[in-house]
C-alpha cells in the first residue's frame, strides 16, 4: 500500500522530473504557496501512524494535485458543468459555447466522456493532458472557418462573426482612468476595452448516472476543475443526493461554484422567484452559499432566457484569471483544516510543575512495584554482616561467617570487588554510564515480578499517560498512551539490570571499622597476655617453683596479669557493643543513601522507557500543529 510519505516523495520526484525536462532547475519553496505545501507535507509526516491513513493519503494526493495545477497554465480557468440526469446540462453547455459541441439526447445516460471547449488554445495542451481530456473543440477556430457564412450585423458589440453569440471568455467594459470616467459622465462616450482570458469549459457525465464509470469520472473531475457550475432543474433542485453527496463535501473543500436553475421555462414566471428562493435557502443551510461566485440564477437553454447573464459571469471569471489560484489556495487551506481536525483539540500536553508531579508519582509507584525494597533490605543486611565481621568481638565474630551473605545470594554486589571503573562512574549509580562502558554484568537471582507488581507498574504507566494527555483529544490521546506503553515491557528488565550494575560499596574499607578492629585485637592480645601470665604463675606454683610475685600497678586492687585479662575482656565487650551501635547507625545511613541511589535509578529508567517517549510524542504533536499554521 502506498503511504502518504511515499506519495509525497513520488510527487516531488515527478515535479523535479518535469522541471528537468523543461530545462529548469528544481523549484525552491520560496512562494507562500510552496511554503504552505512544504509545511503540510511536514504535517503529513508528523501525523503518520496517528492520523487515519486514509486522511493522510487524501491530503498527500491533494497536495500533489494542487502542486501540479500551479505548475500548469494559470492563464486558463477550467470550468466544469455538473448536473444530474435530465437537468439539461449538455444543452446549456452548447448554449454557452454558441455551438453544438456536446451531445444532447433524450436517452440516458447521454454524456459518457468529458467534452472540452477551449478558448485561447495557447498553453492549454499540457493542462488538458493533465486533466486526461481527449475530446477537445476550439470554438474560435470553428468560428473563423465559418466567417464567410456569417450574416451581416453579427460582428458588432459582444458577438462573434460566426455564431452570433458573445465569446464566454471576453468582457467588454469601460476603460480605466479619470479622464475616461469624466467623458462617460459628461457625454456618455468614454472609451471601451475588451479583456479576455483563457477558458476551458467541460461538459461532464451525469453524477447520478446509472453507469458507475460515469459517476466516478464526474466525482474525480470535481476535484480538478477551478469552478463548478451546478446545473439543477425544477424537479431535482432539492434532491438530497445532489446536496449531501456533492455540494456539501465540495463546499467544505472550498470549491468555487455557480448554481444555475435550468429549464426555468417549465415554470410559470411567478414561480421562478419562489424556486430560486427555496434553492438559496438550501444552499444557505448547508453552507454552500458562501462559496458561490454569484446568487443562483434561472436560465433556459431552450429559450435562451438568462443564458447571456451566465455567459457574462463566466467571461468575468475567465478574464480575471485568478480563480485557478484561488481554487488551489482554498483547497490548500481546506486540506489544512481537515488535518487540523486530527490535531487533538486546543489543549496541550501537561507541562511544568503538573508534569513533574505526575512523573514523581510514576517513579514512586514503579519503585514500590519493583524489587528495589527487597534489594535494599538485602544490601543493608549485608552491610551489617560486613560491619559485624570487622567491629564485632573477635571471639564471636566468626559465627557471622556461617550465615550466607544476603546480597551475594541474589548475585548482587559481586562486581564491586572486580570492576575497574573510575570513582566518577561508581558514584553515578544506576544508569550512570552507557552499557558499552559498563562493567561486566552477572545474572542476578532476583525473583521475577509478581502479577501484582506487574499490574501495579502497568497501572502506574497508564495513569501517567492519562494525566499527560488529559487536555488533548483523539487521536493524539491514544498515541500518547500507546507511546507510554510501548516500552513498558522493558522497564522491569532495565531495573533489574541496573540493580546488578549498581555499586553497593560493600567491598570498601571504612575507617571506623579499622579503628574498632584494631581495638578488638588489642583487647584480645591483652586478654591473651593476661591469661598466659596467670597460667604461667599457676603452673610454676604447681611445680613448686618459686617465682617473683606479679607486679601490681599503683592503685590497682589486682595484679597486672589479672588486670590485663580483665581489661582485655572488658575492652573487647565494650568495643563490640559500641561497634554494634555504630553498625546500626551506619546501616541506617547506608540504607538511606542506597535508597536514594535506587530511586535515582528507577527515575532514570522511567525517564528512558516512559517519560522521554511521551515528551517526544508531545513535541511531535506540537510540530504537527505548527505545520498546519499556513
């Protein structure tokens, strides 16, 4: 299937190809129209996957068509005659042209192909080729060929010499200038001038034809012509098919149009104003009247009533040479308006303090639903175990080695001893460096998230996306939610991976631990010296070997060996108690610091998986809206 972006690429390629064939350099978007087209192309690109694909394809097709129309002759105005079966459309076409060009007959359908009548043929061929019209008639050429057969008196005023009717692309009007206006006001003999413009009249197949190809052709050409002439008859002027399926949609696209009540001769003269008033009310109710070049007029192709009025209107349109540009501009803004209906309303994505509050709630919920608290408890227990092995009483600290390290049981913290990262990388904590520069990771033994934890995390992500998109409408509200959930499955894995990477700091030697460990060894040596001394005295006494009495420090009630033993035991117990107190205080500090590091890691993981994609989607929405401001 062709995507809008692919269609736009093809458009640009075709445009550059045509310019190259003409010997010109590719056009640069310098004109307001070109800049608007480029801006809408950007909008289509931003809307890919958000705006319905059919809308984007239609917009891309419209931009392609409008760009091509601007490259072709703007000196010619393409006017199409559209009507239902039996409206007399082809007959009216012939009356305007002054020649029997289009086939009219009582059988239906009559017109099966597009018939073109061209005035001022120069520069029209490429335009007609683009329209895909093969049946072409040049009334001016036919008029010159029949000039020898023209009757006298038909060459004056607004009539041509062949057909006796005015050319539908020529307007005769007073010449401009102050002096000429004075002459007209005084003597009524001011100068006159004739303005002409290239004109292409198209006789279309009936849009309600029983033949599908005829209806499709008429519907297609409605998008290509510069001005649509709606030909209705007294019997079908209020037909819902005409208004609902054709007039209303085309009015929404900004199509310039004329509405003609044909076959007015079938009505009583007194009925014509009433029917015109009824038709006008219908056009007003559906919003079509704003796009009419003039009020609906009553004509009769059979009697010629009102035909001159219609011909004059068409001549003014052709002579102005501006309707093709107005039509493309109108369609361009209609395309922008259509895309704007998918811009998510007028609201904006949550920002500022409100967005920060929503993000903090998300981080808190994800932290609670992760294994962070379990890891924190294990790491704190490991800290107390390591501290106890260095500050506890030497005679009992060996017992702690019988218990497994809680953190090691989870296969966490093992890289602390082997990784060679810098202190800056260590202090960065979770997500502190790129995975390429991270130390070698090991698989953790963390239990998988429970169903409740997964549900809590998913619900938190959904609540966050709901808060962020609370002020915007579809389809961007949906895309915002889908974006937030797009990497939801990665979040638990990322959190676990970062828990492996974190520096738990358990392999570090802390100064208080060294001091208390030294005190414990001093206490042990003191007790051992005291025990050894007392043992020696007892042994010698048992062997009845007389030894000098043990010295007694001044003021001490017991001799030195006993004093050393008592001091060693008491110092060991006291330092162990103080060390236990210090360990409790240190573990609380360690837990608080580690919790902050874990929360920072969760925040960075949430930023990567949820917040950043949502913010990027918000930027895309803003870019989409900005691109539509043409």
